[in-house]
C-alpha cells in the first residue's frame, strides 16, 4: 500500500520547523498525519500509473508524495504562498510533480492542463473545508476529462454529497452534483488523524463521473436552483418566484407527471432532468440559445 513519508506527527513538525512554518486556521490547514488514511485514499483513487492527477490544497505535500508514486503526473494548486518553498523542493525531487500558486477556483483551466500535460483525469485532495463543496461541483462541471474524484471533506459536506431525496441533507447542491457524478465509496476520518486536530469530523468520498457537462446539464441546474430557491414552498411557487412562467410550468408538470404541489427535496435528479427537458421543449430557454449565438 502506498504511504507518505510526511504522514506522522514527527515528520510534519520537522518539516514545518525546517521551513519556519506554522499552521494557519484561516486557510483551513490541518495536516494529515495518519498513513492508514493515506493508504485508504490511495486505494479509493485506484491509480494505475497513467492518470493526470489534480490536487487542491496540498499543504506541505503529505498526500502529494503518495500521489507521485502512482500517477503519471500530479499538479497541485496551493493558495498559501508561504508553502511555495516546500512545494518547490518536492517538485525538484519529483519530476512528475508540478504546482500552481493561486486560488483553485480562479486558476485558468488551460494553465492546469498545461502543467499536467493534458486535462486532469483524476482529482484527489484533502480539500480546504470552507470551499470544498464549491470546488468539487465546479471541477466536475468544467473539466470534462475528469473521470473520478477522491476528496476529503467535512463530514457534513460528505453527507450533503451522498444525501437521498426526502432527507434533511438533500438539497440543490446534492442534485446538481448528481448530474455529473455518483458516490461510489466513503469512509470517516476522526480529528486525531490531523495536526492540529480540527473541531469537526471528516470523511473521504469517492465520486465517479456519470455524465459530461453540456447545455442540458446547465438548463437542469437552473431548474434545480429555482426549485430550491424557496425550499418551504411548493416547486411551482418556488420556480415561478424565480422567474419561470407559471403557465409553462403547469404544462411541463402535467406532461412529466410531476406534482406542482411537491417540494424540491422530494424529487429525484431524474425528475429535474425531465422537467428541464420539457421546459426546453416549450421554449423556456430560447433566450439562452440566442445569447449563446
């Protein structure tokens, strides 16, 4: 099983001291110090040596050093410029590793592909928890070559990712992510596995792509956003309040067999997809097509 030489309290402290660094809670820095967790992440990632791996928030490179052992290329995006010397040392020691300093949500996709020698095919990361959900959805939506992701997130985010309709955790985010990927693995990670120990529980989730991004997905995401905009209202009232024409909604509900009195959290992702397709057939998104031209 693949491990990391930095996944221990002693090794982490030694490296931090060597580079004169300290953890920064404002950046969500909690360094992984448990090689058993590294082994389980790598097992879920299932790397064969041909993958171009993208990582966000490498920190001091604990997970990175495991990834470079099994991937063809590894590109990491790090926001904390004080960590640049550490990552530069790793890059010098491992020719298959490169890194980009910046905000993962703002780095141009072309820059990532250039650094990776092509579009990333796998996303593996111990994500900064304050932006984890946004990053996961954004990458699946914008990176068509991305086949799967294995990400460490706050337990509550993992619950949202894997939630089922009719449960409290199920919401617009869950439905939108499900357009692109499905959960195929998960395990919990207790606070003691980090330095310093966070005040929240964590979980690692594996996501497999089920569909590529496209105009159909974009339209369905608009429907999902409108349906969940006012969660306590019926789907008809919530969507009409968000600008959808009531008359067209009524036709679409009748055609798809979706009850207009239902609430968004009770609908399957397939329901939102069918509703978006019918609304598109009725010309609801015609202005979008004109704008695209």
